[in-house]
């Protein structure tokens, strides 16, 4: 996959990251998209203090994505009113992309998006890692 951002181009915007996330979601198999349901995607520059505190993180650059909601394995009819959300954090994503140097931004956004949707489906980090390892 080629990366649409040359090294000397301006940094991708919030809208650019959102576009990559939408494209990554649309590229997923239909069954996976259907299972994800009405999940909401949001891109912010950084996680807020409440998110960092809940995860006991001090550095906002440590968090590139976050699932917020009741996962489908534990969701009840009472939880349906509150939408599940996947947050992607632009600045930490851009730093990780620059540090890695071996993945495109689109690949990184896709990886994080799939990971967070995995949490929405009720999977643990360990289960997601095993699936990704093949």
C-alpha cells in the first residue's frame, strides 16, 4: 500500500486521519463490519485527561487509539442508548508512524482501528494479538 503523504508534505489533518479510518473500515470484510454495528469513530489530536487518568497514563503520546463503551459480549438492551466509540489520536499516531518508518500511515490507522473494534467485539488484547499473529 502506498502512503499518500510524502515526507515533506504538511502533517495529515484530523479529517485526513478520519478518511483513512473510514477507508480502512470499508475495506474490512462485510461480516466484520456488520458485527461492529453502529460504532462511532472519532479522531482527536490527543486523548483527554479523563481518558489518560482512567488508564493511569501520564503521557498522551502513549495512546494512539481507545475503545469506549460496553463491548458486545456484555452489552444489554440498557446499554444500547450509549453509542460505542473508537477514538484515534492524531498526534500519537503521527509520532508512531514516524518512529516505525516501516509502515504507511494508512496501515497504522487500519491496525489501530481493527484493534479497537476487536475490543468492541469483546476480545482481549491477548486475543487480538494472537489473531494478528496469524
